[in-house]
C-alpha cells in the first residue's frame, strides 16, 4: 500500500463492537475470515481456515481469485464500518491486481486502509500478505471505494 492510513472516525470501542458483529456474519464465517481493526485506519482480515475449493488458483495449491476478491471486499467493508456510523457499508468499486501466486499456506492476511474519505465515499487500498512475514512483497493489491448505505 502506498498512501498512509488515515484515522477512522469512530472510537475504538465502537469499532470493536462493529468488528464483533462483522465476524458473526454468515458469509464471513463461511469464508473462514476473521476481521479486526489496527490503528490508525487499517482493518485486517485473517484467513483462519480454508473451505474445499479455496485452493486451486493457477492450477495449484494457491488461493483462487474469487476468494482473494472476497477477502479484499471484506477488509474494505470493515474499514468502512469503522469509519461511518452506518451499520451497512457497500462496495462501489473493487479492483484487484494479482502480483504473484498466492500460496494457500502463506497468503493468509488481507489488510486494507482508509486513504481518503468524504461523507459519502471512502477510498481504500489494501494488500494480501503473509502475516508471519509482513515485509515480503504482497501477493495481490486492492484499490476500492465503499460507501455507507
């Protein structure tokens, strides 16, 4: 990610409650995701477990592009939930750039950060990385816009 993270508007205690509700959502659990906030304006989605079909990208044991897009979408929505008072945040645009094969045993953390916002739209950047080796090059990057509904 190139732009620095901007602080999220909501307090840490409100963000924590929103993260708990986010993690209870059926689709979040189905994908094996768990989200959290990181200061100042970042969300992190951890890939806790992989359902059958998650690997297979590139004809290998890499994550599929669909799972990667879902992880990025989840991370961006979580940033929006931490920034806006709304309980519903929608994705307006999602652009994923695949940089290298996302090996299923290493590509386990989707990070997204708020880089610009208005009252109606939040601009978010992100990366898929190996949580244990955050200095390694990312597997994929994200640019997106989310909005409160």
